[in-house]
C-alpha cells in the first residue's frame, strides 16, 4: 500500500465528524449573534488553558491566520461574557464560557454517541488502532516535534467516553500532528506564515488574478497591504512571479513547495512506518468504511 493514502482517509473521516459536531455547536440558541468562526474558536480554547490565551499564541498555532483577527474574535467573545480579559491582551475562559463549552461538548457527545458507522467491535478496533498511532506520534521526537498534538490531547475525551467520541479525539490528535509536521517544515524557509499560505494556494492553483487571490484568502484576516508585503517577500526569493495583475508560482517556488510537501509526509509518516504494513492496511480499510457510513445531517435528529 501507499502509506500516503492514510492521511487523506483520516482527514475525510475527521471532517465528516466535524460536520456533525458543528451542527450541534452552531445551532445553540444561546450563541445567537456570535459568528461561526468565533464559536469554533471558543470550543478550541480549553486546549490552551491554563496558559493565558493570547492572539500571539493562537497565531503561532495557526500562522496562516492574522493575530489581528484572533484579537478581534477574542474581544468579541469577551464582550459576550464568554471570556475574561486581562492586561496585555491576555484572556481566560469565564465561568459562563466554561458552562457554555461544557453544554456544547455534551450536545456533540450525544450526537456522536447516537451514531454507529460500523459494528461496535469494529468501532472499538478502529479506536484502539488510532490510539496506538496517536500515542506513538505524541511521543515522537524532533523533527517534527509534538507541540500541536500536545494541545489537542490536553482537553481530551476520557477512556470512559463513548467510542465515537474517542475516535473523534484520536482523529483530532492525528490531524494536529500533521500540523506539527507542517510547522516544522515551514519554519525552515524563513517566510511568514501568510506568505507560505499564499505560496501553497498558488502551488495548487498555479496562477491567479491579484483580486482572485485576495478574495480567496480574505478570511485569514490579513490586510491587502500585508498580502502585497508577503508577495514582495516571496518575489525577492524567486518563489512567485507578479505582473499584469496576475500572480503565478515560479518554477523554483513550485519545486520548493513540492519538496516541502514531501518533507511533511516524511516527518508525518516516520512514526507510522514502525507499524506492520498489514495493520496499516486494515486501518485504512476501517477508516474508509467508517467515513462512508457516517450519516448525513438530515438523517440525524437531536
């Protein structure tokens, strides 16, 4: 088997479960008026405590998103009573915020516990296999390190949680470990997170009109000026070509980004390769069946 098939299978299963979780979270009546990205941020924040929650820490974890956007979201959650604001733009979850997060987690847990994409024995088998790999990744050395997966595990489902909740947790951890590999590789190229994000978009698209690029990445919260600064940074490194209102990835940029992706795969799968190939084949089979049988939202009542 090609070991690189495993991450796409994990990712597909993760996002399918995420769709169910988001439906539970975003329909909570008490959060009317708070946008979805801020609600998503709120349920992530327990992973960061007891550390002070800051825009800088969040931007370090997600360097493709502007620290200004994180600050705006944190202030919005503070004004809604869900966070406590301290000096120097530090925040903590308030009592009301903790109660809200607990309620949202309970709604999500109830939905996940009510579905069974596989027979119970297969679900238990899948959870066990995912946990073994997540544990191995958690204990991996550098590169790539385990900073992101540590956050993902900090606020984890306990061993007494429903098996579907445990599977969701292990998928989150393995997604976070992929981010560890990405961060490790990106830092070696000495460009901003915004610049690397743009390079990745251009690597996938090959070329875009300037306005198309700005529209595609506007949700990251960076200003047009910051985007042009990032483009200038990459242009000077020979990674992108600009002109006539068009931006394209340079041949050197495409080569750099391809090498980076291969390195991400190498770092990510180094730990996985310690497992017998037959076990990984069985895991891939279970993941594909699991994803295929996750019900769509219209089939669930709650």
